[in-house]
C-alpha cells in the first residue's frame, strides 16, 4: 500500500488532461498501466516477470503476461484511455487467450478501469467478469483511495503468489450461481418452498398465492434498497456485488429521491455496434440490468463514444428479454431510433465519458444540453 496509494493519487491527477488528449493505447500503457503494475509489485523491467507481447497459441499476442517463477499467472490486455471496455470481441479475445494458456485470471484495462475475468468460469466470456475497479474517483461514488487500493492489490504480485484472488474468485462465482438459483425460487416458488414458508408462519389464513406474490415482491425490492447504501463495500463485498448485482457494477447508484423518476437507460456504443445493432437491428444487447429495473424502463438512448462523445439517439422500448442463457438482457425497440441534437460530454464536466450503462429520466434527457444535465 505504501507505493500503491501514492501511485493512484498521481494517476488521478493526470486523468482529465490525458482524456482530453484522447490518449492512444501505447502511451496509455506507458503513462498509466506500466506505472500501476510497478506499484503493484511487478518488475516491469524484467521480462521473466512482466512479459510484453506474450505469444499465444494462435500466433497472436497478449499485451502483458505477468509471471511468477516464469509461469504466467495473469494476462492483461490494454486499450486506449477513453475506450469503454464494452466490446464483446475484445473481452472474448483476452478471456480466450487466458483459458487456452491455462491461466485463470485476465484483465481488460484502459489504464483507469480494470475489469478482471475468471477464464475458467463456465459461462460466456462477458459473464466471466469477477469484479472491476477504477482509479477515477468520479466513478467510485466517493470511495476512499485506500479502498480503491485494496481492490487493486488483489492483482499485486504478492496476492497472486499467495492465491488470494483464486479463493475470492471461487467464492464469488459460487455466490453468483446461488443467486441465480434463488432468482428462480423467489420469482416462481415451488410448492414445497411455499409450504415451508406457510408452516414457518403458522397462520393458515395466509394463502399460497399470497406467499408467492409476497416472495416475488420482496426479492424484486432487495436490489433497490441495496442501491441506496452509501457506505463503500469491503474488498470481498466488492467482488461478490459484481457477480450478484451486476447492474450495480455497471450503473450509477440510484438514490431514494430519484428512483421513482427513472424510466430511461443510456448505453455506451462504439461506432460499429451502434450502426449495426442500435440502428440496424433496432435493439441493444447484452445489458446487465437487475430484473427489478426492467418494469421502469420505457426509453433507451445511445451515447456514442469518442470521437463523438455524445448522446445522439433515443427510442421507445418495446420489451426487455433475457439474453440467451446469461444474466443479461436484450432491449428490443418499439420503433427505429430517433436522432436528436447531440448531448455532449464537455470539458471539465462532472460526468465523465460513459463506460457503462446509466439510468435517468426521459424528462431530463429532453431538457439536457450536456451530460451533466442528464445524470
């Protein structure tokens, strides 16, 4: 921590300037990523420990292979500073590199956000996300630097050597599977479970239909209540939150005052996905969103990432359905997206470039002139 905390603070001081410069991949690696690796205890000058352009079995290469006793324990793929890290192809690529090489852990990073994937998980590549952490204080809801450092320290040479991440990862993914099972139980309770609840209550006037309805309501309300908690989570909670409530990891926390107004989801989109899917297919996938938010969403808007850096289109939502055999959803449009006057990201704004989905109200969207006025 002695070197990690000062490193995070120095990088935070550089963020705004370099984001305005639209820093490309190689300087991002030099200015942000290599510095962070060094602070995490990895000797970036020793190719036996930090092997750049490490060859993969398909003849390509991963940007960094971090080694202990000359054996890779963590792959890291770098992107430009303003990259939203949402491209499924990039995620699949780095997870595939790791799985094929027998490396359990891999990271996709833009030097600010670190998305950590467990390659051995039995799921599609994006669903292998174990946790994510950003050094940007504006993305951390006031989380102290100490706690950001605690999460990042899971990627340190010392932690990787001790297998700390392996133990936490197993627990987190076990919890994810349990959550999925509980989703099924609470939303469509089996008769045996309903009988158990009624027996425990000891009141025959409460009918099975009432038990089922109440269980569904209680389960749907749980993430809304948790989303209002302001105290930052511990390192372990931070990891399991990402698995259990993935909408929290990918969207801002909705306050008690504003949750009733939420009816719109804003999604970041790269140019190819925007043209081919948002405009071409009249839908957007795969979105992490808790089922309790689905009834609220009536509109969807697209934020086109750099160089556009603005919300440019919106449309009505027809329905929101599960996306394949995952915990994500596809938003189907009621009609083709409408172009609007761009709502841009402006210099020195409170809201930064969108890297994940965010919720707002359609009323705010209509009135907004900048991103600061949307969120």
